[in-house]
């Protein structure tokens, strides 16, 4: 769905608190994303201390954060099984009606464990329903450099980072190891290989060839196109907008 900007967030091992802890699945239990359902750009989630509110055009649905059914079900993310818990029958019905297919909303509870094996740092970490890593860091200079090559400038929402850092050198985040952000500390594991979701216009849901076409001209290595850096959290902490960043 759409992302949202926040002034501060608690950085946990799985990712920011409440970030990517909910997921839509089809009747087979396979996750749904903008890869197959670009209309998800019209859904706007907002998290408060007590509830998750989903807005879609002139409709909205509020879900208490503690709302779950007791059944744990097997879901699938990129052909790998991930345990999850259904949220409510009402939520399933709301999404199914709007999307005109059998849809269920699931949540990752504390007992629903998903591990990510790492090529750098610890052997593995816990991760949420994110594609692969808890954190995606993009520097402002990287986007500025890309926009200088595009016919129409894009915003960060197209690339779905959950940490944006002010930088001076394009793609400098690829070269980092340990990064201190305020009281938080993160390890950059690798550059992020991008998927076709970045070609979905976040205003109208229309797909195009950009920005992957332009990125491929200078950010392609072997069969992947890279933009941004995947990272993990070294410790539980809270970070906020305007925190000082130190490369360790």
C-alpha cells in the first residue's frame, strides 16, 4: 500500500515497530503486492498507538492493533512459508469486497517468527513481512543523481525506503558498514536489487518502464539493478528526523 512519513520510530530487529507487520494474502495464502495488484496505491494505512486505519477513496476501516483471531495460518512470501495470524473476518470481508476477490488480512505476531539469512554480520536476523530485509536506506544524493537523468523527477515514495539520509555523494550508502543514526546503530548488508514495483506510479497505479530503464544504464550488475542499501539494526533504539548520522 502507500507508505507514510513519521517523525520518529522504534528500531527493532524485525524492522521499525508496526512497519510491515500486516499483509494481504489471496485464497492460496500467497502475499499480495503492487507487483500483481498496482491498485494497492489507492490504499492509505495510518498507525496510531491503538489502531490501524486503512483508507480507500471514500471508505475507511479501523482495526485495533490487538485484534487477531486465534488461528495461525501458513502464508507464502516468494515461495517460502511464513506463519501469520488472521486479523478479523470483518477485515477479510472489507478487503475482499473492494478488491473483488478472496482476500485475507494477516498480522505478524510476536510468536510468528521469520528469519533472514545474511551474507554479512550475524548469521541471521528476524524480519517482518518485508521483501527481504528489515531496513532500506537511500541517500538524498542518489535520488538527485537519478532525477538528473530522468525526463520526469520521482520522489522517494517510488522506492519505498524506510530510512532516508541526507548525503552529498550518489550511492555512497553502498559503501557503508556500520552507521550510527542518533542512538541507533545499523549494519549495511548489501546494495538493494530492485523489482518492478518501482515502475508503479504511486498516484495512479500505472506502470511504465521507468525508472528501471534509466537505472539499468548505470546501476546494473549482472542481472540485477541496484538502488539503495539493505540494512539490519544492531540494537533496539529510537531514531528521529534530524538525528545526526555517523559512519563508523
